[in-house]
């Protein structure tokens, strides 16, 4: 089989790039220890209401200006419906679902997660500006999806 010289160069370039990128991915995964999330906490989705700390959803003060906020998402609401924290608070959100997959999105912040039954998702944000923040479900979860929201009051 006769392969044109330019075609051979192009094939060599393509295979070289493929090997280089695979090597970079391998390096990142093993040498730099970059992995997909694998340490997520699990929870029995049928026993969310009995499993601490999700049996009492809401905020817990963990420091002078830091809070943990435990949220349960279910059709078509979030529990707690209102979270009140002082301005400047660093809030770590812990989110799970008691039924189907929901979204957990707070516009104008970097909080954007999924509430997945069986799993506890977590993210944190510092609320520096006082005001009322909307927490919305941004994953279609059923006929009442558009009514699924909660509020965060920062004072
Ligand atoms: Cu929804």
C-alpha cells in the first residue's frame, strides 16, 4: 500500500497528539491525583427523614462566621424553605433528595449542584452582600417543578 508523504506526516501528527494527550490525562489522574469525585457521602433515600443530620434540615453554626446548611429536596420543595444567615457568612451546603433528581441552583453565586437520591452533594459560598437570594430547582422533576424554590435571607 502506498501512502502519500503528506498523508503519512498527518497520520504521524495525529497519533503523536493522541498519545501526548492520553499521557497528560494519565499523568493528571495518577501523578497529580486528579480524580472524579469518589468520596461523596451516601444516604438511604428512603430513610432521609430519619437519618441525621437530614432528619432536622437547616443551618448549623460551625464557627464565628461559618455555617453548615443541610437541605432535603423533594417534589416540589426544599427543606428548609427559608435560610437566614448574617452577611459575610461562609455557608457549606449539604444537599440530598428524598425522591427524584432535583437541581440546586442559587443565581448570582457559584452554587450549582444536583440533588441526587442516595447521595449527599456539597458546595460552599460566602455571602458577602446582604439581600434575598433565590434557590431554585433547575432540573425538571415533575409537574410542579416551576414552583420548586426556596429563599436565603442574608442580613
Ligand atoms: Cu425541579
